[in-house]
C-alpha cells in the first residue's frame, strides 16, 4: 500500500451521467456472465465504483466540516447532497438485482449473508418517490451544522464557539462553571425558534418519507436506516429498562458521592462534569505533545496499532484542533479507494481530548483493518458494533494514561469509568425520546420539551437545572446533534459501552488475550451482525439477561475500592 498525503487528494465531482453509464456497463457485465468468476468480477467492478463514490462523498463532507464558511466547500456539499438520492437509486437497483438474482445462493456463499441482510434493509429505505424529501433533509441538517458552527458566545469579555465554551464545565470554580453554562444556554435560548423550526421540519419530512415508503411511522424506517439486523424495538426497550433498574440507582449513589467530594449539598447541572475540588485532570501538554505521547503508547501496545498510527501521522490523516468556522464534534471517516481513514476532532485542552482521540482512533484502526474486505459494506459494521471498537480502545489504553496525565492518571481512570456509567442513562434517555418524537410527529415544540422532561425524570432523576432557564424548560436535547443529523443513532453507544466494559474487565484478567480479541474483532469489520460479532469476540450480548447487571456490579466494586 503506497503512502498517500491527505492534502494531495483531489477528486473531481462525478456527474450522474458518468456514474449511470458505469452502472449500465456493470449490469451488462453481470447479465452476460456465463460462470461464477465472471459474476464476481462484475461485482468487484461495482464495488470499486462504490468505493470511488464514497471517497468523493466523504471528502466533500469532511472539507465542509473543516471550514463551514468556505463557499466552494459549501457548494460542493450541496451538489453532493443533491446527487446522493440519485446515486442511491442506482445502488439500490443493483442491490435489488443481486437479492433477486438466481445466483443469490452462490453469492451468499462467496460474500457471506450479512451484505444481503443489509441490502434487504436498505432497499426498503429508498424509493425515487422520496428523492425530494431526502435532499430537503440533507439541507436542513447542513443548516443545523452551520448554525451551531457559527455560534459566537460571549463570556467574560471573550468570544467562544460551542466546542470551546464547554471546557468551562470542568473548571474548578463553581461560579465560572455556572456563568459559562448560562452563556452557552442563552445562545440556545436566542436561537430556540430556529432550532425548533429545523427540528420540526425534519420530523415532518422523516414522517412523510416513512409513510411514502409504506411504514407506519419513522420509528420503523429509522430502525431500517440504522440497519439493525439481529434485534428489534422490543429488545432495545428491555435494554432501556435494564439501564433504569440497574444503572440509575448506581448513578444516584455516584452523584451523592460527587456532592460530598465537591463539598456541595447537591450536584447541579453545571457541576456534573467535575469530580473533585482539584478540577478534572488535563493533558499535560498541547496537541503536538499529545500526538507524541500517543505514538509512544501505540508503539507499546502493538497489535498493529503501532504501524497504523505511524501511517496516520505520516499521511496527515488527522484534524484535531478546534478553530472558528470548523464544525463541532468529533468523528472518523474513511476514503475507501485509498484504504485510509481520517480523524476529525475539536481539541480544547480538556481530558476529553484524550478520550475523543482514543475513541476515534478505535474507529480508524478498525476501518483500516477492514480495508481489503471484498465488499464496501464490510468496511464498517453497523453503528452499534462500530462503537465497540472505539469505546473499547478508550478502556484498553487505560494502562498508558500516565503518559497523558502523569500523577493524575488514577483520577482520570476513575472519572472515565464514572462518566461512562453516567452516560448509560443519558444515552437511553435520548433513544427513548426519539421513539416518543417519531410516534407523535405532530407534537408542538413545547410538547417535545415536555417529552424530554419526562425522560429526565425517568432516567436522570438527579438532574437540577435551577439557574438555567432554557434547559430547565426541557430544551437540553437541542444540543444533541445526533437527534438532528442521525436519528436513532444513539442507543448504539450504550450497547457498545456495555461491550467495551466487558473488554475493560477482561483486560484486567488477561491483557494480551483482550488485545488479541480486540484486534480480531476489528479485523472482522462489518461481515456479521451485531450480536454475532459480539459473541465471536467472547463477549456477552447486551440483550442477554443479566449482562448489564454483571458489568455494572464489577464497575461498582472497582469504584468502591478506588
Ligand atoms: Zn464513535
């Protein structure tokens, strides 16, 4: 594999005419084939075409995120958004042809069942009748991204963007934390109408698409779009109940301890991200230093992570520092025709930088390990499985945290575990909320806020907002970008975390074995559905009775001893 330089990648936007011609040729190749090998060759040509298209799409999207104010990037993205439904139609037709092919059995033996299961799901999510709605949906998502990326928040005479202002949540001074949160949420308050309007339109559009495709509501379509293959709404609902029964009581205990440690009567919302009076641990150097420490860490971890990270550095496949006009959040994307991933983040000098970094590195490593799978569909697994790779690496790198935090590493590990546990109820609350939203698509903004408040009472009963009117009014969910951009992508984190915590436990008993299983899981990519991947890595499915109970009991024991 040759070394590439990210900055040298230039891809001309393809036209619909070019791509549809290529599709026709592949279709002909497939139809005129007289034996299996020729058919596989045709499928390989199709796969290469898809890799090229995906590389272009991901690059266009990434460049827009890197600079949301750049007009050329914005136009390129708009062109891409407008073309996407048409390309999807071509792909869906091809997938349908393969599903209905008389040679399907042979294909399934050759490529595995999972691609067919995914395609089956996918073809139900698209039809040319929703083309317009799909474009409108993408436009609204871009509007939300731009709105948030453009936020300028005044605090103590300085101007901050959203990823920057949240760093004050970890400030040891309580007045600073409250003040920064007041400024942050007053931005949401000022933009409330626009945020409500964008969301309202998204919900209506998604509901229209669902009905046009023959679904009862968007919940059903949402599950299909997420390609949930081997579990259903009922399983997810039972998992949420398990979180409520086992994790919520533990989190209440954690919050009481936290209040004691902070010498407060109770933990208010603006105290939630801080765990002792000394403030949270921070990485001991800037972003260049952090990468050097990471290099050392991966060299010691081995398992292929070492050479992979050297490549990420030499090919410049990371954009990690926050800056104005850059979109918020962190993610990993990939350019499959080059066989490399890319990491995007917004470092702000908090411990979150290390967490986001190890998280996104997990995604990146997995997609790199799967780059030579025979089908693009196996480059990534479905999202709940993807998040196992990322969250597990956060835990598997625990023994190296001294490199980033020095003497504070022990505190870092304790807080990381606590925040992971606290995340479980929040994660399922977001998931449950979406089920309510899309079951009642005509609800008014105030009714949606009331639904969110119901979720808070159910899953986050310790929450106290008093001095923050917008969130006290049920508006917190508007800061959760997944709700706008990737509906139903959330419970995935909680399912994956339940698996990652199992890796954490195993790593304590048998470190080498845990790393071996982890690398093997990454190498499987997306060739199997969630529960099958989980079991093959020697983990218990989060849907199994008592899986969560066992994991949480061990975590509790660890915290008691810490
Ligand atoms: Zn992730």
